[in-house]
C-alpha cells in the first residue's frame, strides 16, 4: 500500500505541475500482480492503479 501511495503522490504532483518530473524507486513495483490475484511479492500493480486514477481524476489521456 505504501508503494502505491508513494507512486500516486509523485504522479499527481507531476501531472499537476507542482514538480517537473520524478522517479519512483519502490518495492514491489507490482508487475506480477493480476487483477484479482497477488503474485510473488506484488499485491497491487502500482503502475496500473496510478495510470487508471490519473485518467479518471485528471483526465490524463496519454501515459508512458
């Protein structure tokens, strides 16, 4: 949960223009997590959650 929260905070600050850019070094990154199943040490896919919330809350269209 902390990894997701850190990434969300960073991404929203960049998207809002509060900071120019950022790089999140978080563990675990969430790349093994499935939609309904945790795998490895990944309980949440931090990147997917952040991307979806940026799209929903800030209408961000493109995410790299």
